[in-house]
């Protein structure tokens, strides 16, 4: 297969590899940020429920 490749294909290959690497990096970063956002939301909800429970117990 590779023996049939011309100069153009070999020139394009590094750009395609770099493009795929950038896309994977971007998607990985986006997913990690979403996980961080979800974790903050969970912490906020837990804190809110804890404060609400303490408020009800003090009444």
C-alpha cells in the first residue's frame, strides 16, 4: 500500500497526523472541563443540602 504513495501523500500525511492530534487534544480538554463542571455542581449541591439540613435542625 505505502509503495504506491506519491510525494503528495507523504507531504499530506504529517499534516493529517497533526490535525488528528489537535482534535483529540481539544476533545480531551473539553471532556475534562465538563467533568470539572459536573464535579463543582455536585459539590455545590452537597453543600447546599448540608446547609439546608443544618438550618432545619436548628429550628
